[in-house]
C-alpha cells in the first residue's frame, strides 16, 4: 500500500510505502516461517521423538503411538475443524493466510528432507526449539497464523484479551501429562525444554524491529533540542507541560519515540545543548499510528 501524505515538518508531501498489509509480503513471511518450522520438526524433533507442543505435538504423539500416517498429514487433518472456526469467528483473510501456512508447513514437511546429524537428544531439543520459534515468530508477524492452536489463541486474544501463551500452557499441560503414559520422563523433559526455547525465540522474533524507546527530556533548552529532533533525526516530538517541584516553575517536557539506532544520536543532541538535562528512556514493545506501525487487524 502506498500513498502521499503531508510531511510532519510542513515542507511538502512525503511518500510513504506500507507493504506490511500486501499479499506478497504476507505470503513471503508465511512461506519462510513455515519452512523453518518444517525443518525443525522433521530434521530434529521427530527423529528424536520429541513432542513439540501445540497441535503438531498432538499429531506427533499420535504418530509415535500408532504409527498411522505421518505427523504432517495428521497435523493437516487436526486443523480442519479449527479452520472452520477461523472462517466463521475471525475473518476470511485470516482464514486464507492461516490455511496457506498450514498447507505450506505440511508440504515442506512431506517434501523436504534436510538431514541434521545431531545425536544428543538435549542438543536436538535446543536446536529444534530455536528453529521452530524463529519460524513461528515470522509467521505470526503476518496477518495469518501457524494454524493449530494459534487460531483459537488469536480469537481469544481479539475478543477477550487472553494471551496466546495461556492457551498453549493449558493445552500443553494436558498433552505432556498424556505423554508421560507412553514416554520416559527424560524425553518429556527434553520436549519441555524445546517448547520453552520455542516460546522465548518466538517472542524475540515478534519483537524484532518493533521495539521502540519512549524518551522524556527535561531541559531548559527543550526548544533547541526539539528543533534538532525534527530536522536532524526527522522524527516527530511532543511537548508536555511540566511543573518543577523544587523550582516551582513551569517547564516544557519533550517526549519523542525513537528506535535503538536513533537513541544514541538523540542523547548526543540533548546533552550537546544542555549538559544538565534529564534524559529518561523507557522501553515499549509496540507503537501504533502516525508514522509508526499500523494497527494489526486480522
């Protein structure tokens, strides 16, 4: 999506390209993430009989116990009722993207064979968790999902603000309790390690490029600092009214949002104008609107 808008500096139009909602970008994210997921499952998890968690974990558990079909096809079959739910309760677009992710994961799993000569089960769980978490995070950066429990998780998050992680926690608790009836405790613990690493890497992949810094600057040179923020950093800023508890004087507090690369430059600008300035930085995961990310609507 592209268009022209008025520059925030008031110096004429600025051209903005937003491809995050485009079909090709979402399909690229889903395809790449599904590839990593398939490699993690087929090359590391299944050869060591690890239960990966989620719906694929259920499919792999059924496969280990019954040896009927492959985990890829079982995963596809288990997804069918969930995608009917996605069609009815979430959105058509979410359904199509998630269905593409499910099919892509299944196809990659069935077609590709990339041997990974990892003999130690613990090492396999660590490497598999890292690959699976990275792949899952990439897919969830799109307007779709990985299928499986993500469908239920996204719906509950949109409607009731229940985190996707809580849905997985309850499901995986039941899944691993059932796994203890068929597998050794060591294998279940290795599977839990893989799921934990998957969750951590997925969260970091989701926050990649999304993290921003909210900066509050209290200075007698706030006007000069704001001028450089606007013209040197090409970043917008806002003045907040402050009142000194000690000086009993009104003072402008400059607030702006920058990324990690801009933070050091902003620090140099601030203390270049006022060595006694107060420079306050807070981490924020998501900033929506204006010149930042658009609100994600499934």
